[in-house]
C-alpha cells in the first residue's frame, strides 16, 4: 500500500470535482471549488474521520468495498479507479463477475439525469449504482449480497420478491426475466457466474425451471410497467435502457407514463430521502 501516494491522489481528486458533478447543490457562498471532506464521506457512506485519515496517510489498508465507494463518490474514470486500487495494494476489480463496478461514464449520466429515476445494472440484473430518485422509487438495492443481488433470484426465490408488481403483470414479468437471462447465458457461454446462478434457480424454483425449458430469448431494451410503491401507490413507468457496447452493463431510465404517475412521483420527491424497504419495487 502506497499511503502517501494514495493520500495525495485522493486530495487532488477531491479538489478537482465540483459539487454539481457529484449531484450536490453548489452554494454561491462556497469558498472551495472541490468537494469538502464531509461531502466525500456522505457520498461514499463512510465516516469523515476515515476520509481525513486516508488523506493524511494515516489509515489502515482500505477494503475493496470502501475503494469502490470512494471511486463512485469522486466520479473516477476507469483508469483512475484502477490506479486507486493499485495505490491501496489491491488488484482492480475484473471486467466481469461478482466484483463489477458501474462504469464511470454511466455514473456521470446518472448525475446528469437529476430528478429522473435511473440506475446502472449489470447484464445479470445487479444494481451497481442508483441516483437519489431511483432510491426513493425502488429502495437502495446496491448493498445486497450473494444471490440476492440478482433481481431474477429475488423474483423467483424470495417470498416478497414480487410485492412491488401487480398480480396481473407477474406472469409477463417472469417470462421477460427468464428470456433475458437466456440471452445473457448465450452471450456468456461457459461463464461460471451465469451457469451457477441458473443451476441454483432451477433447483430452487419449479416456475423458473419450467420457463427455462421453454428456451425463450429476448434482451430487455424498453418496457412499460406498473410499480406498486408503499408510500404513493400505483405508478405507471416507461423504462428505457442504454447498453454499453459489450452489453455488460446498462443504464435504466424510468419516467412517468401518465399525468397521475407524474404527480405521484412529485409527491415522492417531496417526501425526500425517507428510507423504504430494500427491493420493494420491481423496476428492472
């Protein structure tokens, strides 16, 4: 671990990013161009004291999870993120697999979307990053572990995995999830992460096993779905996706499909950052 180099890099990246780039309001009376340490701590979900110790070269070796959070908070490019991992004495996360991080360009697009709900997902349905409106709409889905990270697993295995979807839409959603997973499995043939997930789903769910045997294939690009939100009720949302060239990650953007849904989203925005159950709404 290169403590002094790591400290210097973090200080310089913090000074180089403007609050607006990180999704923060920039006060006209602000005395510094970059982020404050407390703002980095808030964005990364860690203590201010730990950020101070990192920047002063006095910290213990940060974990890969903390480094990933710092990379998101500081809006690091892919090269900068890899450099951060190297300075901290870790190998950067692989391009594929369980350690994947949202690409820096998609993170910046989340910021630009402002009050429009959006999230970055892996091709297996892991939520890698969300903006504030997405968290209000669907709960924070970025801290799940194991197979719970995958929407398809929560949908077919967990008792409350479908609570956010109206009963009349559930068969359609089930078929879409399985058809999309089929497309991923074909594209990533032989990938142990994919085959392992499919095997575990077949063992755990008779419904999944039956749908998998139908061999339907369809990449999910755009859709309209109804979300049952625990605070504001029924929301009809248009869902559009922007895929990376390798189809490994996608940006999902959710916009209200009618006036009533728009008004309810405005109400949700007013309610603020009230915490809702993780994964309550099925939006991906």
